[in-house]
């Protein structure tokens, strides 16, 4: 008894350490370690996250008041800049929708299935694990909000991670730069596939790419969809450094597109749909029609063409013969050709490719317009005909 | 330097009120989880470890030290996705060591606290590294310069934390 009393502290120390080591060994043995310690985690998260939520809410509210009511410097310029950006993006969107249409047709022909994000939920990042060896964050949405384990978490910039543990009103998100994380990755141009992993120091690397492949720095990295969590094609980041690794594989370092150290708001992908591309509803296309879509055609004459003629401007559908100083290229066919119902180019009418109102072909037929009107100044209008979903003419 | 060997009768033993005993560790764990979001460099600090050392050296009871360290460590573990026990074991060892050393040494001066914190920070990291690599199988890299610099940074913060703890501790 005397010995026990004398070494009481040491005995307790050994006992406590032994119990913890035993618990640790049990958790390591079980692959689903979170289940055996779930109660402790729930208590800890329940003790810490309410205060984090309050602080996050206070910070957001203060920031909103400041930015919405007081700090409005530069808002007008920003608004102007954004409007210009919208105009540019509208043009871009028209072109991309054509590409998408074409891709969809090809996918339909090949029977491809595509995945797309059909529903997301915005969540606020309220806390972190606080440890360098556990790169994870907590968000303010849990299973009460429909969050489930293994849901993908993204931002507008790129992917962030996946939901690891779900609690009642919070969830833990494992970031892609954690060493236990793994994401199927695809290099954009070379189309090489690998596994994206985090390192102990918090960097992100792609593994399992053979060393005889060439990967240029600066190449974009996308999700491959092979992990079953992230849909294919989401931006991951950019290759920063490529070096020879061990075991005949390359060591490819990647800079994540999303700033993982300063996350504030994220999107949880709550629903991913898979669908097969639908075949073109217009039926089998003739080669000549497809070719006609790609050839320049004449936008139809707008209703206010006469007004434009009176004011000396060029009506869409006509050709400005001297467009000096402008990059507008007169690609329109002569009106005579347009009027001829036999020419494929005339049977298809180009949709407006610009949001600026020029070249607004609304009619299905290309009405013969006055041949050439003299343009006093270069006109931006000469809309470059884009291949668009064409409207079939009614037989005349 | 003000590290002096003292007899058991000379050292003063302090205690903390129940609210302080509960709220200070909880606050430390909370700040450790919240501050890195706003200040990413804060991950080099280990605020709960500083609280463990502060409590242990003030109470000077190895039993209380190891239990406090173990509980704070487990709380910290629970917020990570790693198995529970990594921080628990490390902080149990530190709590026991700091309180045992607190009996022998006079740790009321800032210089002594500074050195003590560096020492126990390194001890904590070594224990953590051994368990994480040996038992859990985590990939980890050991870097003496990094550990030493982190130890100094923690020690500087520790001096401030101990001054705050001095205000709430009560003489028995």
C-alpha cells in the first residue's frame, strides 16, 4: 500500500496513457473510426461551434452593414465595369452555347452520359480543426439542412473538399490539401489522369502519373469524376511544378484554384444528376444543312430598316462596302442569293449574335433588302454570322 | 535566469475557480479553431497547450496536471478528423511533466516560463510525432528549425497567456 501511495501519480499517468493508447489502437484498427468516437466528437462540436456561429454571424452582419451602407466608394465604377463584363459574357455565351449544342449532338451520337450539378446549398465556414495535421473546416449546415456525408464542397473558383462528418446543424469538411484526402484528377490538355492528394505540409500534388509523360507547368487540373464525389470537369487548380518522383511516377505540384486558407462561403453540392445527351430533335441532319449552318448567311432585315436607311445607317442584312477602320467584315451574301429559296444559306437565318441590337434577324426568311446603303461611318453591326440553331423556312 | 531549485515547502500552490477551469480551456480550444480562419499563420500556435502548461505549473499537482492535459487534448482531438488520443496523450505527458517540474522549479518569472514553454512544446511535438507516425501511420516530416521557431513563437505567446492566468488563479 505504501508503494502504491508513493507512486500514485506515476501509476495514474501510466493508466491514463495506457487507456488512451488502447483507445487509439482500437480506432486505428477500425477503418470507420468516427463511429466509435462519435459521442465525444458531438460533445466537442456542440461545445465549440455555437460560439463560432455567433461570431461568424456577427462578422457577416457587420461586414454587410459596412459594405452596403457606408463603404460605397468605387461602386459606380465597379457597376460600369460589371455591365461591360456582362456584355462581353453575353457574346461569349452565344458562342459557347453553339459549341455546347454541337458537343451535345456528338454525345448523343456516342451515347454518352453526363453528370451535372443540379442543386447546391450555400454554407458559411465557421471554424477549423485548429491543427496543421487535420486540414478541415466546419460549415454551418448539417443534416437538418439535408447535408450528407461525402457530398462535394466547392466555391466559384474551384473545388474545396468533401463532407466528412455531419452533425445536426454543422458539418466537417475535409479539404483537398489534407493528407488523407484523395480526388480523381484530370489534366486539361494532356488528358492524363491521376490522384490528387494533400501533403503533410498542406500542399497539393498529383500522384500516379508516369514519369515518361510530359506535363507542362501552368496546365489546368480538373476533376475526372472517377472518385464518385466530384462531377467531371470542375476546376481544381493549376500545375506549378513538375519533378521526378519515386517509383517511376511524376511529382506534380498543384496550386488549388480556391484559396483554402481563407474560405468564407462555400457551396455544398447536394444533388448531382446524370443524364444522357438527347439527340437532336430536328431529326437527321443533311450534310448540306450542317454545312450551311457553318457558312455565312444573311441576317434578315429588321423592321426598322427603313428608318435606318432614312438616317443613313446600314440596316442589318445589307453590306457596308467600305468599312475602313473597322474589323467588321462583310460576310453577308448578296440579297439576291438570300432571296433565292434554293440556297441553303438563305434558308437558314442567323440568330442575333450580339446583345447590342444589331443584326436582329427575327424573320424566318431573308427579305430582299435594298442592295447597298452607303454607310457614313464604319458600322459595328456587320454581325459575323455564327452557326446557330436555325429556323426552318416555310416553303414559299 | 530565474530558474531556481526550490523545496516542496517553498513553492506556492494555486487553484482555479470552477468557471475558470471550464471556460479557459474551452475558450483556448475555441480560439485555436476559429482564429486560423482569419489569420492562417495562427496554426503554428497551440493555445490549448499553453493553457495546459499554465494550469499545471500553477497547480503543481501531477494528478491534476495530467488529467487536465488529457481532457483538453481529447477535446482538441475531437475537432479534428484524426483518431482521438493524439493530442490527448501528448498533453497528458506535458501536463504531468509541467506540474512535476513546477514543484521543483520556481516558474513565476517570465524568463523561466519562456524556457519552460519551449521545452514542453518540443516534448509535446516529439510525443505527437511518435504516436502519429508509429501508431496511426500518418505521413509526417520532422524539421528541427520549424519546431524550434514554433517553440519560440509559442513561448512568447505563452508568457502573455501565463500573465493572464495569473490574474484568475487563487492562492490556496
